[in-house]
C-alpha cells in the first residue's frame, strides 16, 4: 500500500470508523524514516516499508500531516499526538507522533532547490513525472531509477502541499501547548514557513495565468507557456489554491479560470495540456503514454476533487458541483456506451480529449477519488466540515439549490442540519437549538445527544 495513498484514503473513512483510522495512522507513521522521509510503499500485513521501491518521493511525508489533522479534527483526540511511535519499526527509536509530523515538515525544509521550492526527488504525487531519472534503457523502472543528484529539480505542487500542511501544523502546535522548537514557538515557526513558501511560489511558481508545475534538472520550468507541450497541469492549480496561495491577489481565480479554459472537458478535467507527443528524456514516464491516456493528458479522477474544493473555497458552488457531476459514475451511466465502466465506482482514469476513446474509463477501484470526492462534496459543497473547535457549517450552494437537510454524527453527537437559501451569496447565519450563533462553527458539547442546526445562506 502507498504511504501517501493510505493517508488520503483515511480522509474518506475517519468519520465512520475513527478507531481504525487511529490504528492506521500509527501503522503508517511507524514506517517513517528518521530523516522524516518515508517508504513510498509499505506492506499492510507486516507493517514494514517496501525496500524494493524505496523512498525519496518527496511529497510522501507531508500527507501524514494531513491524515493526522483530519483524525484530530474529527475525533478531538489530541492524545494521539503523544503516542510513542518508532521509525522504520525499530525498537528503541520511538518518539511522540507529533515529532514525526515535525520531521515530515523538516524533510521538506531541508530539501529546497535553487528557487527555494521543494526538491521533487524521484517524483511527487504524479509518480510519472520523473525529473531525475533520464532513463534510456527500455524496460527500466522510471520510479526506482535515478540518474541525477536531485539538487535542482523542484516541485511547485509540493510547495502548495507544504503550505497546506504548515497551516494544519499551526493548529496542531497550539493544541499541544505550542512547545518552542529552536527558540521559536512551533505555531509561529510553521506560520512563518508557510509565508516563506508562499512567497517562493509567487516568485517562481507563477506563469502569468496559472501555477507552474515544476522546474526540471536544467532549471527550466515545467507546466509553463514556455513549453511546447505540457504547458499547464491540474495538480498545482488545485493544491496551491486549496492552500490559500493567490486567493487575496486574484491569482487563484485566474488559475481556476485557466483550468476551465485549458483543461476542462465534458468528461472531466485532464491532467495536463497539450499532451506530450513524444518521449522527453528529462520528464520521464509521463511522456511514454499515448496522448490522452493516464498521466499524459488523461482525466486522472483523483485530482478533480482538488479543483472542486478550490472552486468551493472561492465561493463558486456552480463550478464545484459541475465538475463533480462530470466524473460521477452514476451520472455517467447515462452515457454508459462511452464510459464503459461500473456505475457504482470511480475509475482511476477517463480517456482525455487527445485520446481516440475520449470519455472511456479505465482502472476502476484503483484510485483515491472516492475519499477526495467525499471531502469535496460533504465538507466544501455541503460545507459540513469538522474543525478542532467544533463542526463548521459553511455551505457553498449551487445556484439551482434552494437548500438541503443533513444528519451528521460528530464526536458522538447527532447534528440535524437544515440549510436554506436566503440570497445568492455564501454568507452564513446560524441558529443552534433555536438560538442565534455568531460565526459558522457550532461548538462541540459533550453533554448534548442531538443538536438542531438551521443555516441561512445569503
């Protein structure tokens, strides 16, 4: 199983079986390396890292932060942060889980490139973007072959992920008592790190109308108008906007507009455009696939919810819901002769616009789409989102919706939620058990068994 995959899958089930999520987090963390790095894969039965694939996929450690943050928000169980967890499952190496998260963050900060962006290593979320491989041998594994020293190629995607993780670490640090590290309170340290990384993205990660994807081993941008092919990628547009980068200065809105103009198709959002038409030695496996399939311009469903969340975060419920319906397998059953996949499960990939079978799904089940779509739908479109202080009610309704009702069990309390549209905006007015409540977070109260919530969106 994948280190990053398991942490993301957790986002979709932590609310149902939190005790299993806790167990999974501790198992995953126990495979982490003392450097803060991670085995890219681990064996769930032996709970050991997979030596055959190894490490140096430089996004991996940061996903542990997001997984732990999701668990603590859902359960309120901060005791997990003090659980003693070994490194590489070696007895005697145990430190609190919170220190594992600190090492995850330091792993990125210790590996910054020429533009002060995170080094990509073997790859980041996109396992097929191999900027340090340079393979000329047929049949050679792109993901386990490294021909470069890895001190130049950088990832804008990891930069966005780091900012998102740092914002979570600020809150976790405050929950732990904000112990000082290196003379600075942790919350302040991670807040400063997020600001510095955001500045690096603004300086070197912006291409004029969207976020660049990376810098290659020659120090040249990937995912840029300067490229003949692969000019824009979906991943940094979603991740950077989710992290809040560019929201205040309008770049986030411009990036999402570029997604709609350049990447969106009736069957979902493709991973990049234009698709690669030949093998690029310096890019790796991504350019070996036929145009429109897999990572080479295919609709990689896993990334589509990031754009849904980004759009909802900017208040655009229509776009978020539209993108959701484009990849929803039950909706796509109406075009089953094109989709050609089960109507009850997400596919890893839907053939992109460059493919002769545009709209045909491949590799059902093999995807983290379900978990991320759960987050996009329930936490951002419906807006029922667990926070450390309680349950946030902040719907971003599509314009055609008059409202909805929902029931949510949160930390043992049943919340019956009635949402009504009172106007065209996203401003929220809450009533809890008939009484007005300022803000949009309903504080958790252990003494309550059921809470009635009414939200007016205007």
